[in-house]
C-alpha cells in the first residue's frame, strides 16, 4: 500500500476566473475523483490547513489518499495532470510505501 499526500494553493490564474468558471471547473473534478476511487484509490480525507499549525506548510489545502501500489499512484498523478489542475494550483506531493514505525525510525537512524 502507498500513501499519497497533496498540498496545494491557488495560483493567480485561479483567482482570475469568474465564480461560474471556478464552479464549472470544480464540477469537472468530481467525476475524476469518482473514477479514481472506483479504480482502487481511497480518499482518506480532504482538509483546509489550520492557520495556527506549528511549522505550517505554505499551502491551503490538503488531501491524503491510500493507493494499492506505486503503479496506481503514478496513474493518479497522470490523471491529475490531465485535469489541468496545475494550471490553477501550485502543488507539492509526497508518496511512499506504507511502513511500520520501526522501519521508518530505523531508516532515519542510518540516513545522514
């Protein structure tokens, strides 16, 4: 299983759209999310980044997904690109295979 985390915030191109254009674009994303979840991608949660978060990332929105494997994560990335999402939002992503705490902490101990 892979975990996938997205962080994003609006670009000026998004802010420059009319309310109707933004709504239309958002409406076009719903079927894509549906298709992804039907393909085995699991949405864990969407969130709006709390303003008072310690060491806050400079991004407004968060999504956490669970993917069955790396190939599905790459498929997910390609589907997001096809939507034109990055035309409107600055985004950073993180993904990796889910590991137990001892594996992660062991890796932290040896990586300098």
